[in-house]
C-alpha cells in the first residue's frame, strides 16, 4: 500500500538535463518520457479556468451565474461559452515539510493534514511526499485518507530543506493521475536550502501545469530576529503566496498559535467549491503562445482565485 522512495540527489543532474530538452521530472529517479500535455495546454480552442470566489472574511461565495464574471485574455474581454459549478473528485498531492526547521511545528502539521483529509471529497485520491534533504514519496495514490494519516503520524522531523525539488516532483506526479482535477497542498515555511531546481525553474513549471497549488505557510517571524533572518522568513512566505496565486490556489499564512486546522479546513472547502469558466482562445494560428488571463467578478469586496494564464497549442 505504501512505498518509500528517497530520490538520490545525483539524479537531479540527469533530470535537470532532461528539462532542458523539454522533458520533466517523473515519479522515479530515472529520466523517462514526459507526461501528456496538461489540461491548460489544449489541442482545441476551448480553455477551461477553475475559479474560487471568497468574501472579505474568507467565506466561499456560491450561487453565482456567468453574468457575474468577466474574463480577459491578454486584456481583451472574451465571451464565456462554458460555465458550471462543481465539487468533482480530485487527485491531491500533499507536500509535508518535515525538515529540521519544522521540528517544533510537526504536530501542528499533522493536525492540519487530518482536518484536510477529514473534510475532503469522498472520491478524492491522495499521495504524500515529505520535504527533507531530498524528496521522499511515502505513498502511492490511494483513496483511503486513513492510509495517509497512518503514515503521517509516524513521521519525525530532521534534515535540510529541498522544498523546490519536492514540489517540482509532486507536480509531475500529480499530472500523471487520471482524475481531471489535480491539486497540491503544501505545508511549509517556504524556506529552501538544499534543492537542485531553482525557484525560477519551479515557478515556470508550476504556472504551466494543470494543478492548483494551495499552501499553508508558517510565519515564524519574531521581533527578536536579526534583519537577515527576518528577510529570509519573508522571502519564504512570499514564495508560497506567489506559487498559490499564479496557479489559482489559495495561500494562508499562520502564526505559531493560530488554528492551523481551521486553515486546512478552509483550503478543503475552497477545493470543493469552485466555478469553471470556459472560453474560446483567440489564438487560432496553431503557434504556441503564453496568454495572460484575468478573471473578474462584479461584486464588491471579494477575492478571486484563478490561474493567471495558459499556453495555446
């Protein structure tokens, strides 16, 4: 039911070379053929954008119609040709930071995973990776949340932090899943000190993937910190915020004594309550081009979470 697979750091040199050739890291340390094109790299003209809408207090807003939405493709308004709300089954990769810097927060992380799994769609499936000196796969995709929790309960913290590598690896694994909906939940402080991939490498891969990334970001900033320490903490938090924002997910910052389980429950609800907006891409010449997308809602004081673009094909 479970598999432990710690990636050899040397394998990332091979994988990095494969990326330069247009391939992506796969679910083992061996360079294999790349996965099929993502949901947002489409062979047809229809583009589907998942959207979550929340009010100023962070509550989900349901019951909207397509007339409430405006969608811009490279700043040009587009006619909405498909629109629906859904709570469809999802493949979710959970990325749990158990590096040495998270030792004092590990019990909180475990409680957050419990809450997230408990409130998930019964038809979701999950797999688990941990962040330490190298990415480690602790579970194949399973439909039983209890199997994931059983593994999480036994984990201990230690080691360096290969966060970028682990998220990159998780993104490639999740796009191999059969379910049309795919997401990652990342629980971390956003700091990295041991990855072969750079932050820029990961961000490029993330924005062109078909997975929304949701993050619970530990804000460990304290008034007693030196300026260089505080700057590092803020960079980690900003990275997690940016990663979620660019992929259409939600990022929640939590302090040491915040209710982490409440944050996990909020993310679970966001995953289960979203709209899907479809429109015809104006790019019909068959050339690959990155399109910037903006989704607007004609309501006051709302927050809209949607990915920022797609690549036509």
